[in-house]
C-alpha cells in the first residue's frame, strides 16, 4: 500500500470515529430523528425535546457541520431537515432509527403533528375574526385571476376555489364553469364569500367548510363532480374537478407539501391545478398584518412541491406588478404555477 493510500485510510477512520462520537449523545440522536420525520424550526425542536433553544442550536450546529442536517432560513426562523442522502449511510440510518425509538418511548414523536399544526394558530385567529368590509365592483386583482384561468383545458364542468376567503376569485370562476365549489376552514370567511355571491347573483357556487386535506372536502368535490357528470359532461363520475385554484393560500399552509398534495387530489386525472403565491421576500410585517406563515417560495421549490404532489407539465411564470392590486402585499413579486394531475 502506498503512503498516500495509507494516509487516506487513516483519515477516513478518523472521520468515522468523529461520527461515532457525534452520534453518541441521545439528544443529537433524537434531533436527527425528528428532522428525518419533518422539517422543523429550532424553536419547535426545543419545545419537542424540552430543552433550552441555545442547547438545541449547538447540537444542530454540530450535526450541520458533519453534513447530517440541512438548514434554511424563513425570515427569523431557521428550519432543519435531514440532509439529502444522509440516511443512505448505515451508521446514520441506525442512528435515526435509534433516535426514533427514543422519541416514541418518551412521547416526543406523537407530539410532532401538534407542533406543526400550531404554526398557523395566529393565521386561524386572524381569519376567524372576519368582519372586513367588502369592496365594490370587480376585485383589483382581476387581471391576475384571469391569467390563472388561461392554462385551463377546454373542460369547464367543475372548478374548485381552495381557500376562497372573501370569494373574490368566485367572480371570475362562476361565469366560466358550470359548477364551482368554494372551500374554506373559516366560517367568518365563508360568510363574506356568501355575501359576495349573493350580491353578484352567482347561482352555481357551493360552499364547503373544512380543512383542505379533510375527508369532507374530497367527498364534497366528488359529489359535485358526479352531479356535473349527470348534467352531460364526458368526464368520469366522481373523478374530481377540471381545475383547482389556490390563490395566495400556500403561504398560510402549515405544511405546504401536504397542501399541494391535497390540492392535487381534488383534481381529476388530466385536470389542472393552479397556484398563485409570492416569490421569496423579507417582509416580516406580513406575519402580523396578514398572519402569513411562510415568506414566499423559491420557484424551484414550488415546482418541486408540484412534481412531488403528482403534477406534470408544470409551468411557472411571474405576474406583472400592475396585476397585483393595491393590498398590503402589492409590493411583493407574485408567481403563477400550473400543472396537470398525472
């Protein structure tokens, strides 16, 4: 064996020894395991592990330096997740499994969904208040909404407005589709949308209250699809909507990947999912003003979420600033993504 080869072997052995030492701490094992289950903020991890945040930050820094965790910033948040390909190493896989066992034993693992759900507590409270006055005439964002209609295929049997809010998009969808299902989890928002629909005499809109990924939502959309099919459409009964719209909804979702999958499930095969949301920004004020959870999405990240949810022929474009109305988010860059369910 050459000297260089011998030195390389010793270096690798040293690196493995450092890895074993790093993974010898139970808190690091649990931290690694939790980040393999869900992308979590440092503060969320501190709550789950019942440790002080500085201590969790130090452990996370060690795991990041070793290449076991990836971190990304969302404003003042630092979110951690398992590094791509990290679990391919047998030692790291064993460490994750050991951490999961520890988290199951002390109940930490079962508290993860509650921590993720708590992210949007302020968002829920914000929209539950309602009571905002409706503007008169077409919405200022009409041009943006019309651009969202453009990617549609000719089928206009059924559309879904996910997160309808005060129902502004319904003024665009209701005249174009035979039936429209408007979804929201807030009674206050649905009441505003009903007021708009009544004022505009839009008689083909049905309102459904529930969580985006809840069974009541999917069931309601399938019933509407069957009803539209009986009215003469060529689409298969219960197969879902021809088009699903989520306009400025994803940045309120506690888990955007799950939200994208839920949107995709509401579309029929070959149906279109259209998302309008912000590009990345640093306006922390929107967290307080609009209960925004995420500060926009990188274009590649949004396309990846769409592909992972089962959308193909994904197209993304930036919307002109002049189309973004006069609301508190008018200064942000808006983007539109459209894809078809495979």
